[in-house]
């Protein structure tokens, strides 16, 4: 019974974190001044449809435009078209969505306003291979990056060098219209140029930076992609380019704000809360082991925090695929490694993606406690082998500890909460 109450407590914290990133609430505080001319909305990401619907409700005048989201993530809108495409590997529908976004910003004037609604997941949803490359080449690039174990900042630095839309190119195409980008950040550090690889936000990352990352992480790219990166065609625009002079960028929701909301909720429920960081990166299983070591220290020695306490953290871990891959995602992999380190201790944890989907399955994440490792063993599975095979979903599903709230309509990265009694 206590485990159930602990789970309910952690779900309340997750819901508070998601609510703090609610699109309508966030947009209401960040709307630009209406223009003399037309208002065009463009957007991309897992929460783009919900952002578009909220914008329609809030905007005082006529609005038109198009946004693209992941299959199954659409929301009803009145005048803004919602398109769906594949994530995390791009598909032909993404190509058509990219064309639709470019078409929406054609032939605009200086009195027109383009509002870009950008959130996590937009990179895969907006394929636009450079001249001489195909969708299959861009999909192969994405698969290489996802399997590399590189942090999201590195993956985006490379992606935006192999695109006709990322790295500010979509905003440049809207010139001379004014562009206001309203960004829900899912990246550590909340750099808006990294969210969805910055289709409307240019940055200083160069092609040489991308090549340096490839060398540093030992990423093996398709030959045609490597050749493109070593060339000098199709370079991304520089932030100092005059086409961006009247543009604005506003981060309207982030992991920081969501973790702070979760902490306040915990404290109203009489449980002290501490936030480790909103920008934790690294291999999911390694991050899980470190979090377990901190939780053990608190439970057994009362340091660096005194129990009871809930430890919160955010960011985006990675999973480097080695020999084989089962069913799971970075949050379930984090939790399985975490479970190994807290065996027989009075600790309960939830790790979940705030967009509602973790990896290849339909769950956001899962729960783990001091009995998780032994309960997995009792099913006849070896949790160590499961972890090695990146099959954490199978283990958590077998013991009934999957957390599946469904798509949330927002995305501010991973949410981790560890309750220590």
C-alpha cells in the first residue's frame, strides 16, 4: 500500500512539471504585438499541434499557417493546418511538411508577422536533405546519430549542417517579414538554437565544429553525408545576417521551470525537495548508477541531504546501442540501472519523458523501488542481461511498473524524481 502511495506522490510531481509547461499557459505570457499585415503561424515538434490550438484561442485577430507534429500527436485547430510525420526517423510525410512550412512563409512583406512555435522533436519531423542527397540519406544520418550515444547538442550541431531548413534557414526564407520564435525547450541549458535544430534560430556552430564532433565521438556517417560536411556548399546563415535583424526568440517553457513547479508541489505535500540539475547528460545507465549512489548516501548516512526528501533532476541522457537492442528508452534504461543500486532500500523513483513517450514504446517511463531488481528476477528474467540488451521496457512491463500517461502536448525533456523515506 505504501508503494502505491509513493507512486501517487511521484505522479503528482510529474503532473505539476507538465502543467508548468502547458502550451496555453506559457503562450499567454509571451504573445507578440499583432502586426499591421498578416499573421502566419509555423511550427514543429511533438507539442506543436497543442501550441497551435492554444495560439488560436489566445490570438486577437485572424491567423493562418501550418505546423507539423509526430503521428498520433495532432490536436484540433480551426485555421492552422496540422500535419503529421515520423519521429525519430524522418519519412516522406516530413518532406511534404517541410515544403508546406516553406510555402507558408513565401511572398511575405515587412508588415507581416511569422510566429514560429518550436518544441522538441522537430529535428526528425522536418527532413530537408541538401541538393544531391535523398530522404534515405537523411534518415541514415539520423539513425547513426541516435545510435552514437552523442548528446543532443552534438547531434543537432551535425543535423543542422545537413539540411535546407535547420540552423535558421526557415526564418531566413520568411524575410522581410518579422519572425518571433516561441520555444518550449527540451535541451540542457535551454539554448533555443538547439531545440528542433533551430529551424528559425541561427547559431554560431560551424561545419568544422560538426566535423570535430564526428571525430571526437567516432561517429561513422554515410559517405555522401561525410562528403557534404567536408564541402562548402549550403552553409547555414550566420546570426549576424541582416535577415534576422527584426527577429525575436523567446523561451516560454523549460525543464528549469517544470522542476521548480514539481519542487513546490512536493513541499506543499510536506516533503522537502532538492533539484540536482536540469541539464544532466550522459549514458542513461551511468546516470542511473550515479543517482542511485546519491540516493543510497542519503538513505544510509543522511548526506548530502536528510531524509525524507525527494531528489529531482532533468536533462536528456543517451543510450548507445551496442550489439543488440530490445524494447525501451532512455528513462527505463536509467531506472533499471538505478534499481540495481538501491536494492532493499526504502526508495521509490519515477523517470519519464515529459512528452509522454520514452523511446520505442508508448510509455513515458516507469517506476523503480528497492524491490524492483528482485521482482524482475522472480519473473525468471535476468535484469543484468536485460540492461545489457537495452530491453528495460520488457522488464518493467513484466512487473507492472510501466508509467504511461499518454502524449502530454508539451516537451521539456526528461523528468526524474527519487523519493527517499
